[in-house]
C-alpha cells in the first residue's frame, strides 16, 4: 500500500494492525494535512447493511469534538474499498508506555484525568467507547492524551483475527444486536463479557482496569486465553497488593468502585470519576502543613456527613497558633470541602428538563432543603441540618419545585399542585399563599414580600408572605422579552435580580435588576442561568461553569470581571435555565456537579410496565406525540446548548429527521388528523402557533400569536380546530383555548376563543377521536384532576380521575382516557361515549411511570396496549452536592 493513492489520500507509511483493520499514515492532497487511514475489513465491501450501519455510527462519532478525543474526519471509498479518515496523533500508546513498567502516581492520575474528560464529553452525546484499552490511548510528546477509536466497536460488526491475548481484538458478531460481546477481553465489563446491553458504566469498568494497569504495570485481569481472562473478569478481582504503597486511599476506593461487578454499585459516570481524581491530585499537590487537616475532612465527608459546625470550630481553633507560621511557609486557602448525599433510597437529579426541588441553603447557613425522588417516584422536599448526618422529609411537599427560604430561615416556600405554598420547618402543614400554573422561582424579601414567576411566559408577581391578592409587576417596554423568571432579592429587600428570557432560546439569558418601587429595570449582563447575590458577588452559570463576579449591592453595578468557581455544574432547563447551586449569607456554597444535559430514552412499555424496546438514541426530550397511524413520532428535543427543536422519528426504521431549524424553542408538536402536517408553538416576543407540512416542504405558517399563548395540545379529528393553553392576563393561570383554522371572513386573522378559562387553572385540553368531547386537567377541587366536557354540543361535565390526574390522552377508539396519576403512575380510565353523555368505568393503574415536565411525555399505540414514554436515568446516576465553606477563598487562587 505504501506509495499508493486512495482517492486524494497518498499512503506514506504503515502505522499498525488492529482488530478493526490496517492503519496507515497518509497525506490529504486537498487540504495538505497528514491523516491516519483505517482500511475497513473486506466484509464491508460486500455487506451493504453493515456498511450503511457503520456510516450512520461514524456520523455520530464524527460529531465528537474534544481535545482528548482523536477526531474522525469522515468515511471515504476508493475503488470499492471503504476506509476511515482520522486525526493523525503522534506519540506512544499507553500499551507501549506500560511495557517499560508502572507509570508514576502523579503522571498516572494526570493521564487518567484527561481520559475521564474524554469519556465525559462522549457520554454526554450518548457515545460509549466499548473498547477502552491501553492500545487505544495515546500520549503526545506534549503530554496531551488522545483517546482513539471512540465508539468504533459498535460501528464495526465484523470478526477480527486474534493477534495476542493481552491485546485481543474486538470480539464482535453483529454490533447492533443483543447478546453480543464487544470490547477487548482484558478490559471488558462483566455485562459486556456476558453479551448484555451496555451503557456508560462499561467504559467506567474499562477505565478502572486501565488505571490499575498504569499504577502497577500489570493487567487487572489476565490469563492464558480469552476464556480464562473472561472468567477472571466475571468472578475475581485484581491483585490489590500490587498497587504502590503511596496510592491514596481515595484512589484505592475509586478503583474498587470502578471495577465493581455489580452495575448498581459501580461508579455511575465519568464526571464523578474525574472529580475523585481531581481531589486526589489536589491532595498530592497540597502543602504538607495543610494537607492533613483538609484530607481528614474530605475523608470524613466521603464516608458520611459530619457535624460541620463543630468540625470547623475545632479546625480553626487548632489553626490559630500556626497561622503566622503557615503564611510564612506558603499561602493557605482556608477552604473546607464536603459532600451531601441523597437520603437512602432516593436520588437527587437536578440536571435536565424536568423541574425539580433544586437545592437551597438557608440564609443563616444552618440548613439545606432539596428535592429527592423516592423509590415510588414521588418528589418531596427534604431538609437537613448542617450539624446533622441525616435528612428529614417535609410532609405535604410531594411534587415541589424551586424552593426558596424566608429571610429568618424559618419557612421554606415552594411550588406544588398549581399553588405557591410555604411550610414551617419546625412543624405544621403547608400553607397556600397564591395560585400559580407552572411556577418558575421566587424570592422572599426582608419586608415580607414574595416575588415569584407564576408561569412560563408571564411577568413577575408580588404577594404578601402572609397571603393576599397577588399583583403583577409591569413588563418592561422595549425589551422584547417573553419570560421573567427566578427572581432574587438584594440585601435592601426592594431591588431584585431576575432572569429575562430573550428570543434566541434558552441560552440567551439577560440578568436584570428590578425594583418593587419602579417599572425601570437595568440590564447588567448576559449569563447562562439565573443569578444570585452573596458575599459581594453575583453567582451565575456560563455554560456549565459556575462564575462569580464582584458586585456592589448599593450601587447595583458589577465591579470587575467574572471568574470561574466550579466546572460542570448541573442545571435544569425550565423555560429558561436555573443552575443547581445555592449560597447562604454565612459563606456557604453548595452545588451539584454533572453539567450537560441529562440523558433520557424514548422507551416502549406494555401495560404491565415491561420494557419492550426503545426508539432512537439517548437525549433530552421535553415532549412527544405519535402520528395518527402510529408509524412516526414527533419529538421535542433539546441539544447540549439548550436549544429546542422538533425531530420526526420513523418508528419502523428507527431513524429520525430534523423538522425545525431555528434558534427559537420549538415545542409541543401536534399532528394533523391525517398525519400530513404538524403544528407546534414557539416563543418570540409573544407566543406563536405554527403549522407546516410533516414532510418538511414549504414554509412554516404562523397561525396565531399573542401574549400568553403557551403550549399547543390537540388537533380536532375534523382538522378544523386546535386547542392550546393560554395564560390569562393579570393572574398567571392557564386556560384551555380553541383556535378555528378557518377565518370568520376571508383574509381576516384567525381568532381564538376560550373553551374553559375560569378562576382556576385549566390546561392540556385533548379532543376525543370523534371530536365531540375534550378532556383536560383542572385544579378547581384544590388538586389537579381530569375532566371531560362536550365540545360545541350537548352534554355535561364529568370528572374522570378521583385521586389526582394530569396530562390526559385518549385511546384511538375513544374507549379509554389515559392520564398521569399519583406518584407519576400512568392510569387508564375506561369510558363509554354516546352522543350526549360519557360514562366512566373501571380505572386501571398501569405499571408505567411517566416523568412530569411542562410537556406531555408519553403517548399510546392504536390498540392502547403499548406506551411510548420518556424514561429518566437510573437512580445510581444521582450525584451528591458539593458543599464549600468560605467559598470566596476560591477567588484568591
């Protein structure tokens, strides 16, 4: 091959042979750059299905753009031979480096940290390596780590020729089928060795084997043949005595967690592993005089929460006599780092699209409140004293979102059941303060005023903390804003920060300062999330990095540039963006690491809750609807930047096509009754309802736009009407409105009318298949229930649910109404329809849990026997909260 040409690539040298083909160095004559060429096995030439599948996978892999991942430039073909074009990476592989013996501890950890950063970036895009091993890791002469062949084990589906047992080739049968072994024997996870489906934890196991080998110079699992190696992977562990004596306890513990054979007990994500390694590196680099105390605290926090106040008193008392000496030796940062774990059997998962009980420290720094999902899928608030090692559930707070504290740290306010409520942490039931329909954050001033956002797309409202009549704050003219959210009072109790959502989508957030005494607001900058004030600084997100910017609360102006405090902090996209971070007045900062978008799945279930398949790849999906013939699904999808678009899935072929392309959040897709068109909503200065051919041809048509227009919900069977949620001016509560798709007079705009819009909150109207009835949810009985009313015809209203219900859908033949009941469990109510009445029969609980969000996250097959639902990550992915005492010390580093 040397000296030959493949397309416009001139082969110059042979780089090696692997389980996935021959690798050569070549020159790209078009771009004048050196590249690596991987010739694909001959089988690809003769197997169109495999080649097509590989090409699809390669497109995903080519989207990985990270400094620690070797780039795939493309898939090419020349004279019937297919080949990959990849980034040419100089340097030796870890396999070559380890041949010379163990790698020193600090160097091993630096390499390991870069590997985890590569894994973290890939896992966020749903890409699993599947073949992580020393031969697939290169270290450049400059010390930069490059992970090679990312995801190719899945893309390939051919058999390989065995080269050696220590570097056995990828074992593969058909890469897209179940019961397949993918990976290299010595680095396979137990589930991979058994041929089971794998997730990102397979890479975590391989990483553990890799790190062990770097530290010891020996494979974690070895044997005379593949069978013996796999036997060790499945049944035994590595020889821990080979680890160097200086290996920190934290790294030993990390190795144990990474190489755990039980998936549920294994380290759940690359970000968690990275944080462990960064902690160990920080300890290694720390001055001896400070390492002992801080390491002891960190160790205590990892094994269980400690009496924080008492520990700090003891540490600082011991430190006082030595302060002068320490400062003479080296600068010391008096920063204490600990962790808060979720209560046993629960999970704290704040990142993603599902609104949750994001953590909030009390102003006095003695308490923290947070949401955690229980095993029965409920989401109450939990409270924890920072001088205790346990959390207590706050009764009556199921479904609570966006909690915030009273200034005296006695009450917690929150949103639940379409109400703004408060609860005394010393005891007693929650007390309702005001009605809301989809609360988006609040703040409690020192003057007894609560400022809150009652819904997405409304102005802020204010109300007395003891109750009263809420009143809206006027919108700021000329700002082109459509949503004010997540207010935060400044120390004077009259001025406040708030998030001003602009037209470009979730990523474009403007932070403003407003006043209870004036309509005027001041823009103080752009951010990636809400902002809060503490200790002379504004804290906010820039992408996934938590930033702090000096700020004068009296002048109400920034005083310097923002600096980073913590990386890869989680956030929730809630019609805007709220970071999973919180501060107290006493110098405490807490946040949840993780960053990025929570990966969900589109999953099929039968009525018993048994999983019967998936649709597409992991992602973030705030809403979905199946087409009338159930052959396609329109899915609202959010990318890593927070931009929301609609994609159409071909269910039979498991392929998807992008439907919307702009930078506005395109949401809530609804199919026309004949399946030829889609309608949806998005937000510019005002809410808009749009329509376009489902095939993507032609321009989108704006049907209607107005302030208050919110979610589109249903299209009538005769094609003549749309239903949508609309927020009523001055109260921030939703009503069900209908839009006729034929104008009253030719050439006049379409004019909507209210179908049901009372002093209560009504939403999510759904036409029955025959178009004679509309199901919807309402809180008229003080909790959300499902009701049915006639649509422009005779008949009376009937209540369908009896113990709470949201998000109704009809079965295709009109014989059942599905809805989300208590504990997010899907329910199916049998109904009998006549021309003038509806009779409710048995209500059947289905063993399918549906996440709650601002969109409908499920739909049902034609016969009502299968449910397509969005499923959240496993609870093992829950990350603890990081708690920092004296966080401003970070600014001095």
